[in-house]
C-alpha cells in the first residue's frame, strides 16, 4: 500500500475502514479479522496499481515482450507446446518480478508512510500478506497475458493440457518465491533501485545455479565436494520449476516454494517489526 | 499539460526522431564516419594494407556481384554496404592502382552470363517469409582481377566474411603475386615414414614436428599429418582444436592394432598382433566418432607371398575404388587403398550433430566384412578366414569430418596409417600417392590457404592455467569491484560514526539486515532441508498426458514378475561421481530411482553399487568378462579438456541370466525405462529379438557414372554404409542385429529373424524381395523404407548458374515388382507439400570440367516434406513421436478392394498435409513453376490432398504371380510362378512401408529437430515386440507439431497473441477500476439510506 493510496483511503468517507484514526477524530474502529485485513490491504494496493500507470505499463510491456520472443520462433519450430515459453520466462522473470516487488516497502519508507502504516490497527503480517497478494495478483495479470498463446495452441494443434497446467503452476510458484524475497529486499533496502538490482541479482542466482554449464564449472572448482551439484540440488529453483514444466508436481517442490516464500515473508515481517520498534 | 501542448510535444518528438534517422543515414554515406577501435577493422585500413596497396605491381580491379538489397535475406542486407565502404577505402588508399565496381547480375541477363564465365555463381540463402522458412537465390560474390593473373573469386560473401574481408582481399592480391607453398606439419614416428616426406616435398614445405612428444604445432602450418599417434592427452586435443579453429586441417591416421609380422607355423601363416599404443577412443570421441573394437576382416584383402605361395590376409583390408566416395572433394585416388589391421570408425550421430561436424566416409571396407574379437593366442590366417566373425558391411576406414562452420578446418581420420607409410607408398597397384595428392588438393587448396593467411577471427585462446590460477582470476573478476566498494562504504560509515557518534535512537539497517540474514539462514536452511528430505519420499503428482514420471504398466508387470526364482539383482557399475563427466553425474541417481520404482511395483530386487576404481585388476577383469567395459570419453570441464576413462553400466541378473546395459550416451538415458524393461523381458524369456537389416550403399545412376567418371577414366564411386548409426542404435537398445549381405544370386535372410528391415531397396531388388516375401508369408514382420528420388540441386555454368533440381532416381523397383500385384503402390512421382522444412544439402556446381564441385547450400522447397504429428494416426508406431522430416519422400497408395480380397488390412500411419501436389517425373529438371505451387486445373490449384507417407499392411501376403528369381540347381524352388495354388496362403504378416529412407541415414537420424531415431525405435518395437513393451519404447516427451497453417492465419494468430496479450491486462484493469469506483459510488448512498432509516 503506497502512501498516496493509503492516504486516499483514509480520507474517503464511508470507505472501507481499515480502523485507522480519522484526522481529528479520537475513536478507533475494531481491528479487522486476519483475512479481511489482508484483503483490505491487497485491494487498496491493487487499486493503487491500477489508479496509476504501473499495472498497465508493467503488464503490457512484460506480456508483449515475452509473447513476442515466443512468437518469433513459434511457427518456424512448428511445435504445438508451450515449453519454449516456459523455458524463456526464468530468464525474464528475474527482471520482471523485482520491478513489482521493489516498491512494496521501499516506497513506503521513502515517502515516510511506513510509520503511518505500521501504526494502523492491522498487524504487520496482514500488511505484508496484503501487499504480497496484490503483487501476486499483478503478476497473475501478466501471466494472463499469455493465455492467447494457450488458445492458439489448442486452435492449431493438440497440446498436452497437463504440461501447460504444470508449467503455469511452476510459474505461479516461481513468482511467489521471487516476490517474497523481493519484498524482503525492498523492506531491507529502503531504496527502490537497490531493491530492484539486488532482487535481480538474487533471482539470477536462484536461476543460474540450475544451469548445466554453471553447475559444471562450480563442480570443477572443487571436484570432490561438487559445490555446483550441491547448489543445484539444494538451492536452485530450476529443478523444481523444470519438474513442474514436465508436468510433475512433487511435494518437495511445493515445500521448497512454499516454505522458502514463507521464510522470506516472515523475515520481511521481522525487519518491519524492528523498524517499528 | 493541456491536450494541445501534449499534441505539439508529440509531433515535435516524432519530427525530431525522423530528423535523427535521416541524419544518421546521411552520415552513413560520409567517407570516414566511424572509428574502429578493435584489432580487426571492417573498413579502416591498417598500415600493412596501405603499404601493400602502395606497392601494387599492376592494376587491381575488384568486381562485386550483389543482388539488390530488397531481394537479399535480412542477414545479408548490410553486406553490400560494408563491402562498398571497404572497397572505397581501398580505392582511396591505392592512388589509382585499385578500382572496384559493384553490379547486380539479376538486373541484366548479360551480366549474369559474364559472371558465370568467371565462375561467379549465385547461392541459396535461407530467409523467413511470413513466419515460414523460404530460400532465395542471391548474388554475393567478389572477383579480384590483378593484372594478367587469373581472377580470384570469393563466392558467398556473408557477414562472417566482413571482419576479415580487408585481409582476404589483400592476401588474394599477395597470393596472386607471390603464391606460397603450403606448410605441412608432419608428426610421425621416425621410422617407416620417410617416403611421405619425399612425396610432399615438391608441393609443400614439410616441417617435422614432435607433436606426440609435446612439441607445439608450428604457427604457419596449414596441414597436420599425424601418423601412428600414441597416447592421446588433453594437450593434443586442445592443440588440435585450436589448429582446426584457425581454419587449418588435420589428417590423423593410425590403428589401435599393430601387426609385428607373420610366423610360419606348421605351414600356416600366423600373424603377430600387438597393441599399437594409440588410444583411439578418446581422440575419436572428441570429434564425434567411435572406434569399432575388434579385428576387421574383409573378403577383399591384400596378399603376401609366404613360402612361395600367395596368402590372403583378411585383416589387411583393401578398399577398392568402388568402395570409396570422394564426390564432395576435388579429385579421387581412383585405385585401391590398403589398411593393415585397421581400427574401423563409426560415426556417433548425436555427438557429431552437437559438435557441428558432418562425417563423410571416404573409403570403406567391402560388403563382405566381419568383425571378430582379437584372438587371445596365435591364430593362423587360414583359421581367421574360416572362423570369420560377425558380418558387418562397409565399415568406414577413412572418414572426412566436414565442419558446419566453413571457417573451421577439416579433420580426416584413417583407421590405419598404411596409405601414408613407406610400406604403403611402395605397394604396387595402389593409389596411396594419389590419395595424398587428393588430400593436399583439397585441404591446402588456394582458397583454404587464403583463409589461413587472412586468419580466422576468433578470440585468442587462454594460456594454460592451473586450477589455483583460474580460481584467482575468477575471484578477481567477480569479487574485486564489490570488495572495493564494500571497503569504501565501510570506511565512509566508520568516518561518519566518528564524526557524529553512535545513534541510539534508531535501529541500524545493518543490524536489521544481519538479524534478517540470520533468520533467513536458519529458516531458509530448514526449508531447503525439508524440501530435500521430502524429495526422497517420491510423493508426486504427474499431470502429463502420458504419465511419463511413472513406470508404464508393462514395466510394472515385468517388475512384478521378478520374484522368487526370478528375483532381480542389479549392480550399478559407475565411476564415482567426481570422476564422471558433468553430464553423466546425474545418471546413477536416475537409474537408482527407476530401480526403486520397480521395487515399489513388486520386484524382489537387490541393488549393489560397484565403483570400479576400488577394484583391483582381477575385479576389473571380472567386469570385463561380464561384458562391462570402460568408456573412454573426452569432456570440456571448466576451461579444460579432459580425457576420462569411466564406467557407466547396469548389470542385471535374474534366473541365472545376465544382461548388461551400457549407458554411454544421452540416447541410453532418454530411453532408460525401455532399455530396462526390455532387459527384464530378455531375462525372463531368455530371448533377444533378432533383426535382419538389409541395406544398399548410395550409388550414382549409370548415366551419372558414365558422364562424370567413366568418360574420364575414373571409377564411379559408391557411398559407404549410410545406415550404420541406425543399426548401432538398435543394437544398443538391446536387439540382436544382423547385417544381411546382398547376394545377387539370392540373399539369405536368417530364418529366426523377428523383423526384416530393408533400408532403400535399389535395383536389382529381386534377390532380397524373394526372401522378404517368404518371410512375410511365414507370418514375419518387415519394415521397408524406400523413396524414389533424391533431389539434387545443380548449378550449371551454361545456364548462368541458375539452380535447377534434378530428381536422382533411386530405383527401389518395389513400384513394379510384387507389391503392385498385392495392391500396394509406392508412387513414382515427385511429391511436394506446403508443409515443409529447411535443410542444408550438397549442391552440385559445374564450374569447370566434367566433375561438379559440391557446395553446401540451403534448401527450403516443398519437396522437403515435414510430416506433422497432427497428421499421424494413433498407433504404437506413432506414439510419443514428434514431427518428422521426410526429404524427397514418396507416397504410398493401395487398392482397397484387392487388399480386402486378400484379407490384408491397411492403416495409414503418417500422412502429409492437405496441401500436396506431385509431378510424374520422366526426365530432366523439375519445372520451376511446380516449386512454387500445384499446377492449375481450370484456373484452380490442383491439390493432391492428404497422402500416406507410411502405412502398415497386416494380413496373409500372397505368393508372387511370377517367380522373382531364376530357379537354382539343387536350391530351394522359387516362390510363386505357374503353380500358385500349390503355395499355401501364408500366415498373417506385417509390412510397414515408409515412403522415405533419407531420415534413417547416419547424418539425419539424430537431427535434434526431427528425431528419426524415435520413429525407427517405435517402428521396430511395434513390429518385433509385443504391444505393451512397444508402448514402453514410445514413452518419451515429444513436441507434436501442427498441420499446415496458411500465412494469413499465421499473421492473424501473431496479432491475436500480441494484441490480446496486451489488451487483456488493460481490460482487467479497467474492469477492476470500474468495479472499485462503482462500489465507492454506491457506499455513500448506502450510508444515506441507513441514516434515513
């Protein structure tokens, strides 16, 4: 929830109260329930995206770029599957996703509205999850921009729907993880550019540790220890993402994405808590 | 900002942009508008060039032949401009001695004829038109005339020429003025290779080099002759790579075996074989070849005189001129080549494709060749000839590796050094000297020398660095700047603290960060550990249609049967992880995982892991006795080329039987489940399905042989075995594969063959057709892959090098023998399909002389059919199959009524698109208008419609109405003839007729875009195995294509995907905005209503 949006919401008479103090007023409404609080923050954050050009510029630019790259070779390759799209996105998302997450907290800090937000009668966790849900929704909107590709594949050929579903699930989990650590970096850095650059760097670390060449080179540095393979198997996002793209959803992958995302969000909460105190 | 102001600003921006573009174009025409900072200049002349231009002895005129920019494919459009810029610079610097002109031969027919007289030819380049591959014939050549000297022509000038064009032109002038002799680096043992030096000396400058012993290759060497190599070490491979990367070529000749002499024991000649010390495997593996282990025996062999009598030595292979194919080179030896105890070479199709080489077998053994294990003790020549070995045909003994990158050098491998040795060069009646001449003529030809002199633009290779050095450089490159910046930040922070003192009122971000990092380390570590721990539980959901992550039902059934007496013992024989090349490190895990699944499916299974490096000699010998051999591989690992000897095998034992699966390549891992299931099947049944493979070698038509060879006193060549890779794939998959020799008197197909595979029948087919019909009538299965034509692009000087297409007849003859009687027709027409692919093929360019030159050019015409998976009929043969390339395929039709009468069912398996047309070729070139589309009938295109490219026929096959072969005295009576009633009806047989043999050839089988190996394995499994096991063979992820899509529809879809992709978020955003606004509007009203209440 960026500052202008939060302010606007506070001034709207009769708007959905988030229980904050009305200027000049003394009474405070009861704090909303957990889910309601999350929904309120998410809705406000999302509204702030769509009130400005952020959502439009971001989703249009990213969707057009990703779809164009896919379409460039699609008819030449002549294969009715989306694997080329799913292979492409891990290289684009480390740029795309920090562009959403960088502003989540850094802008609040820059505008000095974070203090205001943290004094509202919602728990930091609700604010974190609300903003995170809004960012996920925006990312989902970008993914929705690829649905015409799915329509085209089914119109032209007979793609495997299971593989497409698996690929999309992989993308959602991938995005959830990247947005979670992006939120943490945004909370930590206080500057959007720093948050973007560090987010991109960490994102590429997650992706490139799954690249064969990188694994081979890292293994070669200490052959007995095989650090490349260790990173690939333990740290990298790619084996889990690739499994989803192959249509295989493993419990270990769900735990990897879910637990890591939770840890990053928890750490974000910790940072904000420290900031408040 | 008002709307008017915004409009004005926008218009100003557009005008400014247009102005900038125009200014840039104007600047582009100025003489020296650019600064070239690199070492290699495109148009800026260096001092050396200027001094050479100043010293020109005669007038130099460069003529550029370029098609107009609008006709060029995108990647060639800027070439003319860059060339013109360079030529202008040269002209300015030469003070009148250098002139140039650029012409477009397409504009003026006379110009095209003028160019053709000078040997300048257009070439075909691939372009993409409306989202589909297309080809264009364009001109992009330079002819350099220097005084009265012969012109030097640079054909096919492309962007890759530009960085070195300046040097190429100057070197062309230099070469014309002062031709230099090529330098040959000769690396050979001191003894036995003196004559080769004498032979080379008149034409080249020979430099002896101790390459084997560690000496560097001379910088100026144009050709390396490495004869009888010994141990191959990484430094040899690195040096070879660098040498070839610089455009130089290498010839490596040697065998793993040596014959130390012949003893006369009890009147019989006994050869003394010994290991030569040459480690062929890593060297060949490095280049995408493999040694065929064992002793090569050939019925066409050299003779020696022992004790006054001539003794034929079957291991001294004589490759006669008919078994040689030098068509792609200038010249040919035109005589016998001898190879003493050679190491036969086998192409590794998948690796060759990955490395960018194309293997051409220049010389091979004869049709009657065998491979046998090297005898343990003394064995006489007579016994070798008697016992013979496993029949194999046309083993490649001399192989040329042609690079996909024309700037790279060629590599030639000979299975023995005999043709280059003193002994070989002195052999009477052999063409070894001519072979040396041919190799020189091609590998150090003037055009190759020009490339060598100009140099190839590649980054300088790094000096040899040890691991610590590499680590230090890596650390410096990655960490130096961050370390400096961190130090600066820390220093500044420290200074600020000193000035201001600590701030107790605020939480330090660094402290927050550190605390968060600690949290992350603990939490993240726990999360990762949990994920890793759960991976072993194998809890997963498989969303794919084929459920590829789970074993197939048949695999599970076979696993369930492996209990009690048939309990399974698996032994993983793998080198330790750190000793495996990177790409193989995950393989043991995959094998273990599959075994775990088998166990879960009910198999009684014990798994043991053996690390061969922990075994002593005896242990390794036991492995070898069980059939587990080490693989010698080379791998690029972390800036280093390494030679590794690794074990990668799975040994399965059950019920007293043993099966060994060697996992040496990606194909083995890709089909791991099938190979394992098939091995279980063999363990349980004790039977290995037997495939009999019949194939002929490619050869010229009689007219071509006469015109191009016999009139010149040359032997017409025949190609080597083009289906060796296919046979290797089937053998590696677990089948017993027997090569069947084609005997004109009557070919014998093994009676126990489960499947007969006949790759490209060629005239005369009766000796094979007769036993094939017998086999079908006995209820057997057959796969016949045949096509009528092999379409060759040709360019003739007389026609201005316009490209014409000639369908070279392959004469499969099954269109007129037996099959038409049954009602099955392989239609003898050239087939075209709008659904096509692109390929690089040999084009015959007839510049001078009767023998054309071969040039690799692009083809993207409708006779290169693309069989889309969307047009496959669901069947075990087509399951798990992606699109297939069927170049120059023929189509199959059948007479439904006749087949029905005979009780034969026909199933079309692979079909073309609807947009096909054909041409009943009788002679000459394919009419040009047919390349553009179907002929018109009543003003409308006459489409042929969807036709079958492969069909399966099942049922009792009848006897032929006429005997196919003449009866032999005392032999089996011929099938068919006057007493058809006497012939029994025959058991139901199965015939899979594929209208293309080209996809199964060595260089196409593993094409990464169209995996013909998948089609072959599917077809063989479907015909030779039961349906359930065949289904396991077809389990693989396959990208299935779609049918023909018209250009307009392609464009529409592009617009939809891009437009809707952008519009969807806008629509959703607007909708959301409207929704939120609506709610807000409603809420005050609600409040008012409540207040009123």
